């Protein structure tokens, strides 16, 4: 298979807001291969991972062994924990992963444990001069109550995402709360804050709303050096930030209060992200929570130009890093509702919808007239408006529906598709204007295809993208060269299709680079190769000026079989983004000799310069064969079939 040199990142608990946000950050550049893990397959992040693995609960005894084995199986370079409860466990088992060459973005276990308990966190940081909101156990407070604390907030000491919170206005309100919970004075924002009145009214009524909260993200390198800070004022709903307003650190009047955390974090060997939550009151900035991890708005920070995930992945792996010193102050972040899709479980029986572009080409017609993938397959054909009449004549079948590319139904049709196959391309002899038209047609549809997130996309390409002066059998790893307008067209189309994978990494998006296709039933499509057979059969002398020039020939029906084969394999595994498909590599002389051997005639072949191969379009297609595919037709059979149709 083709080797992938991208950094492979495993993200755990991708169904969580933190895991999803880390994936969003990694996917901004698509320079990473993402392995997502979760105990539930039906999560939003599933469709944004290159590989998704279902794993046991994070509380299961075998969880970390499964994660380690998953890392080894997928050659993972680095792990991003996606859940609070994993942090201390990963920190405690860090050596197990490091011994296998796997980095984990996690800090020291002692500070992680301290940050997980708000009372312990207060007792630890307050003596170090940090403005932590006063924090007491409810049981402790009841023994010596101070009513000046009211209104107060009561919550679990180890809680997260604002779960289990109560607003307390009187001592009597404490009768029904857990004695092991903590109580803190409610931090009102400054009176000139636009949300002050709404918060005050809610608290008086015993309601809890989260507005004007300050979120600080501190970033520490693998060597525990402070590298970046992001500050924002957030609005939350049910503990989840939905509106993020960035604050410029250089002009933030409470920056010094935040930076009090930094020297001690560096001294304690803190690594990776540290999130601190607080609020600016009339008495200054006070902090009420710390988490030693990425957060649900990490993706928003990345979109604002502060990609802490990318920075730390590269930093932990010793690679060149981006600059974390700036981010956009002219944009705001929103985080509310998002929708996505993932492929249906393969064992379920359903009608497969295949959308076809370029169905009027020889190969497109052969595909649609060939054996169906299964009896439940239906086809949508999208074409230019001027081709509707021709396509209606070609495909007058109940299982084929034809749409103009400018139809209002196209977005919907693409979204309904389980697979898309592209045959659009001008042929080599056609004018360059036709090649431009083909590229433009696909480019105009590209944004619609991107949004549809189709599970399987196959682009029919050509071996012509390789260097034709190289006599070696080209593999998918060989460099491509646009030496002709035809090759340039194919390369541009491949690039258009490769972008779909960037936006839907779980989809299989493949460019299938084909050898010279021969359709024995259509001698015109066989061109020179059918012409040689015809002239030889008529008793003529066939002159081959460059008999050592080499090509690869494949029967059109084998191409159709390979397309259906890849669609079947798509249901069970991730496939390479480029695959060669050929028949037999053969020289012009060898082809002539096969014609003589297969057919009886008084004709003959004469060969010119036999010292040099000037053009070679041979390929190596071992990769698709390793997947289990094999052809049905040899060149000898193709020759006989062409001759029979010429007779």
C-alpha cells in the first residue's frame, strides 16, 4: 500500500465536546491523519476522522490496553485525551506509551488531581497569591455560617460542565443540598457589564445563567515553557459555551492576575493546555475553575487563528511549530448546533444510490449497462442541460434518473447518494476547449459534492499523469507530470476530488488511474489497436516505427468490474486515495506478435527502430490486486474479441 507520511493523531472520547473540538482544530489544515476513538459509533465526530475505532468504556480495566494496541495498529504518533477522567490515568501510564514511541499531550498527575477538585484547588492556589473565589465545603460552612456570602453557588467539588449547580440565597436553602458539595459566593460581573441586570435578576429568582465568564487558555510546551495565551468572554448554555468574544491580552487590564499562574506551572512541569475560568467583578478578576486539557471551544480558538492543538502536536513531536502570539480580534466565535452524517452500518440491507457524472462517455455507458452492484441499486445521472435529450435516449430505464447540473434538485440528489462516480473528462484528441469545459463542469459542482459528504467517491483518471518518457512501470508513489493538456486536465480533476477527502475524511475518495481501455465492441474507441488488427486481417503489411514503445491494455468490462469491486470493498475498509488499474504491460512489438499468433492472415508486421523505447505508459497495479481484485480478460482475448467484431 501507499505509505502516508502525515502525522497520525489519536483522539479519545471524540463524542465529547473536547474530543470534537480537538478534531475540528486538526482538520483545519488536514495535515494530520486522525484516528478517533469512542465507546459509541453514533457520534458527530465519527465523520471527521480518517479512522474510527469503537473502544470500551474509559472506566473498563482493559481500556488503556485497547488504546495502546490501537495506537500500534495504526502507527499513531501522539494521543490527545478527550475526557477529564482520562487525564490522570494517562499521566500515570505515560511511560507505557512513551516506551512505544507514542507521545501523549498530558501534564503531571499531581496538578491534574488538584485541578479536578475545586476545594483542593482553592486550598492549593490561594496561598500562592492567585485570586481564587473563596471555596468551602457545605458541611464546613454550616458549622460557622457567614450570611454575607449570599447569594452563593453550590456545586459538586469534582463536577464539570455546570452540572448539579444550585443558587443559594438563604441558610434555609442549604437544607436540601449535599454536605460534601462546595459553596462559593456568587461572582457577579461588574455593574457596567451589559449582562449584569439579567444575571442579577436570575440569581434572585434562584436561576443560574452563565454570561460574561472569562475563559483563559494557557499553553505550555513539552519542556514546560509558557508559549501562548488566549482570553475570551463567553456566554454559556447548560454549561456549554455558545458565544466566544476574544479579548486582546496586550490590552487586558487583568493580565497580570492571570500570569500569576504561569511561573508555578512552569516550575511544576506543566505540559500542554491549561484552561482557567473566571469572572471580572467589581473587586477584580476572580477564578473558580481550572482544567488541564483542551476545551469545547478549542475549535473556535483555532478558527480565530489560535490553533493550540496543531501547535502542541508539532511541539511534542519535535517538529516546526506555528506562532501562538496572535489571533483575530475582528471575529467572534459561536458554538451552537451542528449536523453531520456517517455511513450506515454495512450489514444493513438498503437501496444503494449511485450518482454518475459523465455517464455519456464510453466507460460511463459501459458501467451503467454492465452488471449492477446489487439488485437494490438505483442511479442518478447529472449532466449539462444541453445533454439531457441525448442522455434520456441513452438511459431509458426505470433505475436511472437524469438531472441537469443546474437543477434545483442537485444538492438534494448528491446528499442522497451513497456513492459518486466521475467519468467526466475530455479525450486526448479533443480540443483543449473541451478539456477546459470538463474541468469547469466539475469545479462548478465541487462545493455541492463537498457538502454532501458522500461515503464513496470514485474519480476515473488516467496513467497519462505519469512521466511517459520513464520506461519503468509507474506506481502510485511516482511523481506526476503535466506534459500534455490531457494530463494537465486529469491532474486538476484529481486535485478537485482529493479536496473532498479533506472535508469528509471518513469517506473513501479514490482517483483510479486507468491504463489504455479497449472496448472490443467499438472499434473506433480501440483506435490504433483495432486498426492494426483490421489491416493485418485484410492481408496488409502493418508497419510499427517504434516497436519498443510500451503501453498497458485493459478490457472495458474489467474496468467496470473493478469499479464495482472497489464499491464493495468501501463497505469494509479505508482505501488508498490513488490506485492504478491496468491489464497487461506490453510493447508494440509484443502486441503485433500476439495478433499474428491469434489470427490467421496473409498480412504481416514490419518493425522499425528496435533500439529505444521513446514512450512508455506502463503501470504497476499491485496495490489494487493486493486488495483482492483480478482481471478476467487477457490481451490475447481482447485481440480475438476485436477481430470478431470487425468481421
